[in-house]
């Protein structure tokens, strides 16, 4: 087994998932604003340190996605964050795209940038200790959207990124996200997700990407946030598995879901229901940012005295999602720490 395949399997090990801590400086500023904490390099460092030094974190977290600033930072004792993770048995990863920009000639749609200079950046991130990477593309549902052109452009970019990652010995996570914004129903989300994934895997094959040494990060099939009908966990789980079964090759070792737009509890309960249904060839896991961090951020509020409470909040959410990996989660377990 190649190192890429081994790392991909380790990232979706039973009972574990990925912590996404790759918020851009702008995104984390918004989150800090919500708790009235100034976003400075030092406050961001302190917050990330409390996350990465949470006792027992590796019991349910296999890897952490970092941001460019964060992979270069260290804890108060001088140990790099990468070293802290490796000592705990957690795999360091890195976000490498540079964000979504308007796609020329396609009003309302975007293309994710960051391919220029990516080979060199991946080599540097590998030297810094990153063993996997992430690239996110956003797809919008609307009047006449998404278009095949926008889906294909983003799929092609993700395939080029994935091939460069594997050349550098880094596991690529490809993340096409169908945004929850809008009033579309469950069927519209399923159709858009399926169309996006079909194009993505065609492009990955054309770029000779080893699917067994990669992971898919994707949205669950859910109605838009403004849809008049919000479906049950059962219907969402069934639609998501049906969509994946028709598009995702069995060689892919794992699908890690994003939590975008869902509550902490919904992100857990829906993952749990899918794993209860079973019958699929991939590991179904999680790669959550806000749905893991939100309770911790609120508990911390920038006060060092609150670090133990913030770590307990993160530990609890990680444990709940770890249980959802095997379908063993129950909402009665979901109490505030």
C-alpha cells in the first residue's frame, strides 16, 4: 500500500473525522467579532492552540486542516502546531486554494483560484509537515444554475490540484460544495450534487488521480436554507446515499461531509443516520469546522480562564461525531459539557 493510500485510510479511520481549522483571516475575524474578541495574530494563535492541545482530541479527530498562517505557528512552549499534532497522533493538513472569484461569462457563478505556483507551495507545505490538503469549490443553485460550464471549470481545477498534490506525496481532499443558500428543494440539491460529482470524477480520471489516495469532501443533500419544506434526517440520509451511490467510485476510501449551514446537532444526527443505513463501500465521516468549533469558541471568549471549558466543549462535539461514525449517536447524549 502506498503512503498516500495509507494516509487517506488513516484520515477516515473508524470513529474518527477531521477538524477543519482552516478559516481565512477574514472568516475567523467574523467569528471573533461574534464573541467580541479582536482578531490578531496572537489571539488567533491562542485560540488554535487551545483547540490542538485539547486532551484526548486524537480519540475522535484523525486530522486537522490548517491555514497558511496556522501551519507556521507554535504553542506557548515553542513547539510547532505540527509537532503538537504529530505527538498526539493527529495528521496535519493544509488548505491550498486561494478562494472563489467570479467566473468570467457566467453571472452568479464562481471559479476557485490557486493553481498558479501550487507545485512550489505544496512542496513547502510538505516540508512544514502537511500530509493532506484541501481545495474547495462552491456551486450555486438558482435560476438556470448551476451551469455545466461552471461545474466543469471547477471540476477541472480540482483535478489539476489533486494531481499536483499526489505528485508532492500529499493526499488531496476535493471539496465541491453545493451551497445551502436559496429556497430550492431536496430534489434540486440532489440533482446539482450528482451532476457536479459526475463531472468531478470524470476530470479526476482524465488527470490520472489515484482515487484510493484521495478523499471527497462534500455537502449532504439538503433543501435550501429558505426552502418552505425542511426534510427529516431520514430523507436527507437516503437522498445523500442515493446520490453518492450513483456518482462516487468504490475506490474512494472515504467521504467526509462538510457542515456548512447546518446546526451542530443536525450535522451529527444526519451523519449518524447515514451510518445506520449502511450498505456503501466508503467510510462516511466528517470534516467539520463550525459544527465542531462553535461551542468551544463561545465558551472561550478570549479568556485564558475559559480554556478548560472551551476544550471540554470541543471534546464533547468530537465525541458525538465519533459516535455518529458508527451509528451509535443518540440525541439524548448531546448535552452541554
